[in-house]
């Protein structure tokens, strides 16, 4: 199991997923970890790009990525 999606929705052409993720350490007794939120955007016909958002999904984060979907594909973040 790489990731288990526990919640998913779309907001202004950006998909959001809450995932439980496995760390792949053999002796880890806390797996899966999370849940963590991810933003997923597909620019043109290319492969979807996933960006870690955080443990909590805030309304200002939704607004930021919906107004700036290209920021999902870069390392620039909201200030």
C-alpha cells in the first residue's frame, strides 16, 4: 500500500485528496501515517502533479491554489 485515499474532492479545477501513507520502513509499527492533504492538478495533457498541502486543509489554501493552480507544479508557496 503506497497511499490510501480517505477523502477526495475538486475545487476550481484542483483536486484535493486526504491520504494515509506508508513510510516503507520494515519495522514501522505506526503505518500508515497521516492523514495528509495533497493538491493534484493536471496542466494540459501532461501527467498530473501532486503537491503536499499539510495535515490540515485551510480555506485560504483552497483559495490560493484555486487562484494559482500553477503553484501546485512549483515549489513556490503562499506567504
